[in-house]
């Protein structure tokens, strides 16, 4: 049986776990980055660095995009590249727009112009929607937030939908907060768990916010199943909300510690106008349940405990 080819744009956490799963499914996996490195940390930690093909790709140049598509004739393209920090995007407007929107648009234009049949999946964020009573779903109102990251992702989301109408096999994958042991210490749960395990004091920002945290190895299973159906936009979420305070309490409890003795609020970590609650609806997961008997289950306290065990 001929191997299927999958190209993953970007070398981040979700792409790493997806690469591992696709390799297990006997895909040939090609991973692109703007610079060839001596070591790809996420892939090394997953013990798959020597099993994938790494290619240099400037996704802002259509000729380079066309060349790599012609070279590998991919069944699937996963556009997982992009500057992903809301805070950093304020000072990195061009990089954020180029990586999240312009690069994705150029891929879509090439796929359309040359009538390639590759399925194209664009990673996006729940922040592109306005929450209603703390919930978002695929039919939620588009956000009016002027943050550069959110604006770039909204434009990308709209391009994917536009090109799907033109015949490109394109889908939006809307992620909430995707967590794993591979995340660095800038990510809230990993940061808290490492401090709790080391019995260290920790300074944090607003802990009243409630978020929907998902487990990366489970999310990539959902992505794999989505490759087996017609293109569609979907929010990949656990449907479970947990506050920063609950994350803190759960993590320190694993070490039999009272979190109140170890943490303080630092105003420099507080984001202005931060959304209070954002949880992804499970409504559009029905297709995963019906066709594959699969449901995203790991979130909330269960996820915090898994991260704690891994640090």
C-alpha cells in the first residue's frame, strides 16, 4: 500500500505530536521550518527526529510553496506555523500577520491556482470568536478585538472558508489552550506544576479567568480522524473550564501543599481587558462521536494532574 504524504508547516508542540501519530499510521511526514536547525527539540523529545524529513521553507514565497508541493505531492498539509502570543503580537505585528495570515493565504492561492487535491488544515484560535455566557461554538460571532494576533487569525479563518467555496479542500482547526509536557515554562499550567513540584513560590497575574485546556496527544487524534471526512471547520475543545486558582490549588495539592502559602499576584502579569471565561462547545464534535466513537475527554483537573506527573 502506497504511503500517504503529510506536510506539517512549523515545528511546534501540536505538529510534533501529530507527526508521531502520522508516523504510526505509516505516513511519510515532511516538517518545514524557515531555518534548518541542528536539533528540533520537540521532535527529539518525542524520539522521532530521525524519522521525519525536515525541509527549509519560506512560506512567504509562492515559488517555494509550489516547489515543495510538487516535490512531495502531499495528501495533507497542516499549517501549524505562526506567532502565537497575544501579548508579543503587540510588538511583533508584521511577523504575527505574515506567519498566521499571509503564509496561509499563499498556500491557499497555490492550491487553488494549480488545482491540487491536498487537504489543507489551518490551525486557529478560539480567541477569534466572542464568547456568549462563557461559551464559543463554530457559529459564534467573530471577535471585534483589535489585538494583532486575533486580527491575523480572523483573516486567515475567513480565507480558509473563502477558498473552500472555490474548491480547495481547506478546513479551520480551532484550538483552545492545548497543553502537553513539551510546553515551555511560559505556559501557565506547566509553570505552576513545576513550581508546585519544587515547592517554590510563584507570582502570577489574574487567576479568576476560566479556560478550556486540552491534552495535545488527544487533540491530534481528533485531527487525524478529521482527515477522513470532508473539509469542515471545527472547534477542538475539552468542553471543560478551569480557573487559574483551581489550576494552582490542584497542582500544589499533588505535593500536599497549601497553594495560598506559595503564591502572590504580580500586576505586570495581568492582561488588560482579559476575557473572563472561554470554553469551547462540544456541539460540533458530534461527527467525531458518530463516525469514530471518539470524544475529547481530558481537561480541567485531570489535565493538570497529568502535567504535574510529567514535570
